[in-house]
């Protein structure tokens, strides 16, 4: 799973990996970083993002656009982002339909996928010491606490918008944690979403300013997080993998198939509580996990277990999907 820019990317498999990342971002509680991790491109993705910085000006002066393109792993990013864009569009319709009409089998699928992902990451560690087990437990507890938190009231000051963008993008890239979920916890999900919608309809400068500041926060967060995670994977690889595996395990709390809502946000942005959401579109913020036999409607146990197994098997297929063909220096 080591990052390697000196490889020739294979377009179709890489775009398919990007496609699955885009699809995952549509699902609340599932991170595209999880898909990047289990498909073996997480470190290369982080390295490509990390390459964006002041150093590119020096690359341009010494080697022009060709050297800049090689430095940012341009071919890799174009194919990956193209697949992600397609996945986002398809997911906006397909995943949304499944979430509305067949939620239990869908959550079962992702539950199996995350379990297999956790096992996959643990296999990369090899022989384990007490430090690895402790790091794993810390990661699992941290992810569980995050997914169990209740949303806070948002702060609409621009400095908080910037911080929200930085934290949300880092969470999106991190396996096991959803960026949109973090925005909800920070009380900023509705505000950011409404700012985008309002700007598209009114072209308001105030809303544009919010979007720009949020975008700058995302850029700063992505560049900072990519450098941090690349450094930890280089210096403390096994401990970092242990923490990431723990994050995956702890995030299962958020995608347990049999659950009922206890806290949600209505269309007006008001936070409501109880177990029966109001009529209309709502955004679930917090849920109560139940045993299948306690689920208020048909638990579909057989179907859910089947989709869990499909998720498990898909991980083993994805991790064997070829990313690179013959070795080739990107600068040649």
C-alpha cells in the first residue's frame, strides 16, 4: 500500500475506484477515504494532495508544466476525480433511491464493507505489539464517540466557516468518518448547504463570501491533513494503520442497519427529537441502534446478512484490482 508516483496508471480500474469513492460520499456516515484505503490508493491520493503547495512554483520554473504535472501526479488525479464525479452523479440518484426505499439492505452492505475494510487494514500491520493494540482501541473509541455525539449550535462567523471547511475535508479523507456528518455535528451543515443554494439563485455576495471562505478552509485542511497523514504513515506506519483500523471499527456504530431516529433536522433547519420524524424531508442527526428482533418493522434479516456478505466479498475483489501496470517514470 505504499504510495508510488512512478507507475503508469490503468484508466478503467482507477476510474472505477474513483467511482466507488464518489458513491460512498453520498451515503451519510460512509467516507470516500474508506474506499481509497481498501482499494490501495489512499497513500498515493494523500501524496498527490500533499504535492500542492509553494514548491510547485519552483517546479514550474525548472521544468515547466510537464514537471508540475508530474509533481502533482496529474494523470492519477484526473482519472480518479473523473470517476468520483460520475460516482457522485450516479449516487445522487441510485443511492438516494436505495436509502429511501431499501435502507436495511444498503446499510447491511456498507456494514459488511467496513468490517472487511477493518480486517484488510489489520492485515497490513502484520505482527502486532501492545502499542498497535492500544492504538487500535484509541481509534475505535474516538470514532465511536464522534459518531455518538449530538450536534452543537453553529457559529456563522467567517473564522468558524473556515475551520468547519478544514475539519470537514479532513474527515472526508479520513477512513471511517463522513465529512457531512462532521458538519452536522458542528451545526454548520444546513448553513453551508443553504449558502450554496442561495448563491445559485440570487448571486448574493455575502453567500459567495461564505462559499469562498469555506472552500479556502477545505483547501487548507486537505493540504494540512495530507501532510500529517503522509508523515505519520512514513514515520509510524503500523501505529497509524492501527488507529485507522480502529476508526473503521468505531464507525460501525453509525451504519448499524437496525436503528431508529432520535434526533433530526427538519426542512426549516430546526432540530427535533423523538422517534417519529415529521412529514417531509428531514436530515437524521442521531439514531438509536436496536437488535433485529426489536426493530419496529420487518428486519429483513436474511436480505441484510446477504448484502453484508456482498460487501465483505467486494472488499477482497477491490483490493486485488490492478492500479499500476509496468513501472514507468512519470518524468520521462
